[in-house]
C-alpha cells in the first residue's frame, strides 16, 4: 500500500501537497502587522531634506481642477474653521482625532493646517503609525491663499513670467480668488481675511468635499 | 528591504513605468508559453474540453496568495499598503458577465488578446479594436451610466472581513477550493475532452 502511494507521487500531486501544507500552516499565522512600525530616523530626515514630504499648493490646485481622486486631503483645523473655509475636496479631521480616524494606509494623504507646523507634526504622527503615503501641503492654508487663491503679480515681468501669472490668474478664478499687485503690502492682510468666503461655486469646481470629484477610478488589474 | 517597493519609495513614478513594462512583458510571455495566445485553447474551457486556463489562473491566484500571506507574516510585505479597489456589487456582476460573454464570443480576454496580437493573430487585432471601441463608448456614455456604475458600493472588502474568519483560515479554504477545482477540472477533461485533443 505504502509502496503504491510512493509511485503515485507525480509532480502535480507533490505541488498540490505543498500548497495544502502551506495553506494549513497559514492558519496559524497573522499577516497584518498592526501598528508596530520601525522608525528609521535617517530615512525620515532624508525625506524631509529631499522635499518629498510635501506637495506644493500649485500642484494640489492642478489635481483638484483635473478632478483627480487618488488622494485624501485632510484639513486638521477645528470644525468651525473648516466650515468657514476649506480647500475644495478636503475632509475635516481635527489633529486630536487623527490617530483614531482610521484612515487607510494605502492612500496618499495630504495634511494641512493654517500654517505649516501643525501639519508637520501631524505628518510625523502619521509616519510613526506607518502611513508611508502621507505628505503635507507646503505652507498650509496660508500658502494656499498666497500662491493659489490670491497670486501676486510679478513686478516688471518677463514674457514667460507674465504668461505664468496669466495661468495663475485662471487657477485663482477657479477657486474664487483674484490676482493682486506686488506692492499691496498692507493689503495682503485684508485679502486673506476677506478670503474665507468659500470658493465660488459658479465655477463648476468640485467644491463639495468627500465625493472626490469626477470619478476617475484607477484601474490596475485585469487578466 | 520593505515592500510594496513603490509605496515605500524604492523607485519613483518614471521607474514604476519601466517596472510595469517589464512585469507586463513577463506576464505576456508566460501567457503565451501556457498556450493562451490561441483562441481555440482559451474557448475550450467553456466547452469543458480543456481547462488549462482555469488551472493556470487558479494556480497563479493560489501561488500569489500564499506568497503575499507569508511575506506579510514574515514582516517583509506591509499588507495594508496594497491597493484594493472598491466593491461595487451590481456593476461588477454585470461587468463580469459582459467580459465573460465577450470572452466566449471573441475567444480572448483583454490580456490574452494582446498576447495573441504579439504573435500575429489577425482575429486578436479585431478583438482589441472591439475592446478599444467599447472603452471609448462607455467613456462617452459615462454620464448615462454613472449612477449604476457607482451603485452597490461596499467600500474595500476582503474575504476575512466579510466571513469574519482569521486571515490564515481563508487562505486554507481558498487552497482547498483550488485543489477541489483542479480535481473536478481534470475529471471534466477526461469526460468531455479526450477526442478534441488535436485542436
């Protein structure tokens, strides 16, 4: 009987037995590592120095206008500040709730607060929890207003700079802002306070958060 | 070394295209070597005469599943970073049927049609033309089907979550299912195949 069994060990059956064995042993295992993460401080420092820990306001603006939906934009400020004004497509998760918000780790997460500090601290918190896809919005909401919503006209622009500013103006209009003169030093204050009027929804922008703009699903598989 | 390599920043966007190209070529090569550049071979599975496609695909699934599971267990692969698409129940059922019917009628699935083009099959050329036309048509008609397209959304589901079973148990069950499937497939081939071996 045993001899007969041995003869019948064809390649196919050997592979099947191996699969069965691996499957059976798998019942004892746990493939998810949970929230235990080893932090490589050198790696983090390299990320910061390499400037890959943030996205620029102009980049984000382009993504929103194109209706990209392969990121999560997280507003770390308090809910009332969020209601007053937020960047289109953003969702509100105050800093204190971030660790328990249960964001998926396999997505690109862009964090922003008013300035850069809170977001940077939140970024560190996220990295410690193994959120390798998290980044910050460079300059925060202030930078967003300065660079995207109320771009400054260059003084004595070259043709290239002028064209650049022209494009910036179109982007600003999309987000309900306008350009301003470089000299208006004291005026900036007034502008950034006047800003929180929520982007004009007359422009068919993805003003509502959550929905994630026009569904441009990423498809990565198939037989 | 940590994986997934791309998400951990082992290479950037441009390099990812090179890697994808290399993987794609390798995938195509193995499909061709398994005989999947031939519409006859592919369609034979629907007549239960030759279930090589089923066996190769299920073997690939089991191999990949075991690989991913054990790499995760060993701490090499961070499973939570893998990309999962949402479950949209109804549109995915309809989409599966459309793909399956197209498969029986056309003789290819999207990947194998490209493999067949690479080996100079003219019917595959027409098949890919049809695929392109379908993509264009659904893209243009998207506003009309948008509601359906997004219906039945259950977010990102995995079998362990749905079945409330430990990960490893699901792995074992899938292995059992595959082995059972192979036994059945070979039985069916003996029963219905035999004669059409020369195809």
